[in-house]
C-alpha cells in the first residue's frame, strides 16, 4: 500500500485547508485510516481516525468541531477538512492506513503552516 498526501500549505489563522490522502496498491486490504501530525519538538499525535466504511470517526479534543475526516473508498482517498485553523495546528500531517493483519502504512507527509 502506498499513501500520498496533498493539500497542505500556508494559511492565515481562521482559514481552511483540505488535505487528501490517495492510496494505491493493495487498497482492498485497507481497514481503518487516520491522520496524524507532528510539530517540531513535539510527539506525533493522532488527529482523527475513521473506520473502514467511514461509519465511525474519532478526533483529538483540540480539533473537535473544527476538523472533519472522511473517506471515499471508491476513489481510494481519505480527506481531512480543516477549518478555523490556529497557529498551533501547524505541523507535518501524515496519513496512516491499517491493513489486514494490523500493519500500518504511512504517507510522506504534507506541511501545514498557520500564520497568526
């Protein structure tokens, strides 16, 4: 499984961005997926997760009400709609996929920078 993120960039506080994660390869083996982020000097954290069918999602408290995770399995793509962005949301965002036997695959990441 290969994962490629896109959609990052520089945005002012209060703005919006939509990240995409395109999967290729053995996509029929993908189960849950998620978005993680890592800021300089900080540990990587799970931002949002979504089950295989998209029926259940979860978010870290700091993004609840501002971010929305979704996936389109027909397009093998996962999204993260981010609104009301804050400078503390600045980080490299990675997508992650869990495949059949529990292995995790990661994308290379996309930089999100929010200016104050």
